[in-house]
């Protein structure tokens, strides 16, 4: 349902990009979509349901944390819009790579510690 709603929220936000409410709807929709993607990944990897059992668990954890970048970034944009910052969405493009980089750094540290 979230995917089907994306064209509406995108059009609404692009038409009224200077208002907070359309940005909040768009951010909430993308955050929920990202959260559902993370949930599907967790379901697929829990107890190796849909992945190869020999897959490195640290890699699975890194991917899981990386998937949280979108929901966290767009949730922060939603909160920014709620606080009256209609251009808070611009900061999501800094938050998402930061979270992915932190997940990767954590993975690299764990891999270095396991050798």
C-alpha cells in the first residue's frame, strides 16, 4: 500500500514544496516504506529463513543497519516539518549515507576483530 501511495505524495510535495504538510506526508510515506523494507529483510534473515546459512551474520547485521538509514532520515525530515522547517527533507540526503557509513564501519571493525 505504501508503494501505491508514493506517486500521490510525490506529486503533492512537488506541487507545494514550500509548505510543511506535503513534505511531512511524503516523508512519512517514504519512512514507512523503508521501515517495511527493513522488516521484510529481518523476516527473511531471521534464523536463515530465506538466505544461505553460511552467510556471514556480521554482514547480515550491516545490511540490516543500512536499511534503517531511509526510515531514520525521513522520520527526521517528518519531525523537521512538524517543527516548521519545510526544507528539512534536504537533510535526509546527509543522514542516510551517514547511517550506511556507520553500519559499514561497525561491520569492518567486527570483521577485523574476528580474524
